[in-house]
C-alpha cells in the first residue's frame, strides 16, 4: 500500500491478531502516526494500522470521522461524507 512505504524497514514484527469480515486472519505490517489533510483541515491520527493486503489504499475510521468533524449520510443508497457544510465524497 501507499502507507506501507513509510514504515521503518527494521520495525519489530507486529503480533496483533486481526480478522477480516470473512473471519480470516489479516496480516499486520505495522503502525504509524498519519496526518490527513481534508477540506483544508489537517487531522492527526495517532495510530494507523498498516495491513499487508487491503481492499483500499486507506480506510479512515471513527477516530478520523470525529476529529475531522465529518458526518456520514446515506442518500439514495449511497454513502456520502459531509463536512463543514459541503459535500466532499460519495
């Protein structure tokens, strides 16, 4: 993944035991802090888990949603992220 390039190559092996929605084990590569700039606002996420394989380059969780003052809205069967009064992503 894009984030995996920033991991320290001499990092310790992460022993976290995560499972995907299919209940299969997910290999954790490591973790790091990450700043996400969105809608003109810089949001610091203290702990981002980096996976060996993932369906998306980055999945933002509840910690980011709260810190970025974002709302999740479902319209016509689609999920939209809305923040600071403007539609950002759908």
